[in-house]
């Protein structure tokens, strides 16, 4: 009896030990499984975060490259345009050296500024800074907005003055012809020559005035008052060029009428 009781007690203790071991193993396994799930979740989250950061970095880099290229393209176009203007102005032989030097120096300074800005944009990686630099090409660097129309107006004025010289040569030859004993003057010729002199003189004054009006202008650098004043001056100078060109057309017509009167005894219609 006692022996059976002892065996039962041993069996019970053994079963309890086995159950305890099974329980501990199950808990440990569950804990390990939970830790593995947490580790897997953390790893997946980290991977997703790294992938997101990689995509963002790639997108930002692409945006930076696009902005840099856009800014440099804008600046290259302006630098080339200004270089052409410098060559045009330097080749103007009807514009005074003082007027040419004034505008050419402004153009060269602007070219230098644009080259520096181009180098800055090439080395900038901040999209915010790049945006500000690119905006400055059209907003802050206002020299370009002024010097190009300045140069174009001066070039047009130079062409007017060149035509005036040619017309005056023709006028001299006509007067020489009229002074000959075998050529008789007439009211038609006298009137045409008088109008010719008036038109050529006015064209000369208009061209000179347009040059004087634009050569002294300075960039507004964001000052709205100066910007408005510059715009008005440029518009007025352009209107003077238009008037001068009309004067030259009228003067050329006078020449044709004089020649027609000399050759055909009547004005050309």
C-alpha cells in the first residue's frame, strides 16, 4: 500500500515536472516567436523607411539637376546674347566712342555677373537656394532687362545716322548737278530739296536724342520708380527711332522726286 502510494507520488511529481517543462518551453517558444515577429516588423519598417528615404533623395537629386540645367540654360542664352550685342555696338562707327564705351562697359559687367551666377547655380544643391537664384535671373538681375533694349535702340540710331550720311552724299551730288549751267531748277526741285533738308535734319536729331536718352539709364535693381522711368524712356526712345525712320523714307522720296524732275521734267508719283 505504502509502496503504491509512493509510486503514485513519484508519478505525480514526474508528470508535474514534465508539464512544467512543457509550459516553460511553450512560453519560451511563444516569447521567441513574439520577439521574432517584432524583429521582423521592425526590420520591414526600417526597410520601408530606407526605401522611402532613397526615393526621396533620388527625387530631390533629379529636381536639383533639372533646376541647375534650367538656370544654366537661361544664363547661357543671356550671356551669348550680350556677347553679340557687345560685338554689334563695338562695330558701330556712327556712334561716339563715349556712348559706345558706356553701354559696352555695362554689358561686360552684366556678363561677368551672369557667369558668376551660373557657377553658383552649378555648385548649389539646395532646391530653395536654387529657386531663389533662378528667380534672380529675371527679377533681381535687372541689368539684362535694360541693356538689351538699350543696345538695340543705339544700334537702330546708328543705322539711321548711317543712312543720313548716304543721303547727304546724294544731296551734295544733286546740288552739284543743279549748279551746272545746263540744269535749270524748278519749284518742284526747290520744294523737294527743302523738305529733304528738313527731314534729314530731324532724323539726325531724333537718332541723337534717342541715344542720349537711353545711354544714361541705370538698372532699377527692384526699384519700381526707376523701373517705370526706364520703361518710359525706352518707349520714348523707340518712338524717336520710328520718327527718324519715317523722316528718312520721306527724304528718300524727295530725292527720287528731284531726280525725276531733272531727268523727266516732272516729279515721281
